[in-house]
């Protein structure tokens, strides 16, 4: 990896984090049959399928998994000149009176989650909506907090957090691409000594 890249989670740590989140979900929702998972496309949907497999191993219950594209629900969709690439939303089951676990890879400003919540209620009224994320990187712009978090990491707002998965990149890892500005700040000493001023002697040369 380059000097401005910091590895956060490797394959083993990602699996461990997802397993821990699955256990926490079952602790908060003892009736596993009440659960449905909805993953935000693309990587949130991949994580949702993985956690459903973990629940099946733990409880023998097949949790329905839905996929959600929130592109047209974002509140900033009309502020960009680029049109969003619309993917599919597949929720082929009822969410009414179910405990919906919304799953995404990285929680940042909260605007993706807000858009997902708007879309979920268009499908019906669930009993609860709970949020699970692999990474919480801070810098929230909306009052949104995850119920289940794999790892909290400090970042600058200009940094980029990347999740690679075997289904897409043939490997599992989470890393941070540090912004150039942040890297430059870290390289600057906190207090640089100023050169001492020479005292005037009053003599003329």
C-alpha cells in the first residue's frame, strides 16, 4: 500500500466484526424469525447476505435479504449535474411488523441512511428499523446513529474509506486513503522554533 493508505480491517477482522454484529442483533431481537435484512447496494447488500448466512449458522433461521438502491431518494440528487446510475431495489417480502436491519458498509454523513429510511417506509410500516454498519467514520450531518458497528475509526472529512470484498475485488479489506491536505498537516511540526532576533549594538560600521 502507498504511504497515504492505512489498512483498517483485513479479511479475518471483517469476518470477526460481522459475526459480532450478528450476535448483537440476536441479543436485541431474540425472535430471529422476526428479522429481515435490507442491504444498501452495492457493498451493504453483500454484507447483508453474509450476515444472513451467519444467522443461519447460529440459529438455523433463513433471514430474508433485500437489496436497496437509494440513488433517487438522496436529498442531494438534484444538486449534481451527473445523473445517478439507477440500480435495482429488490424487497420481495413484507416488512410490515418485522424488525428491519438496514445494513451498509460505511456510515459517514448519514444522508445515505436517511434516503434508505424514506424508501423503506414506502414498502410498509415495520415494527422497528435498526442500522448496522461495518465502519463508522464520523462527520455526521444528520442526527443518525448506528445500532450495531463493526469498528469506529477517526478520519478527516476529505479522507476516503474503502471496503473491498471478494465478490468484487477478490479480497476482503477496509482501508483509508488519507487526503493530501491531511498528510501535509501531519508532516508539519506542531511548534517550529523561530530564529532569535539579533540585538542592535548601536555601533555603526
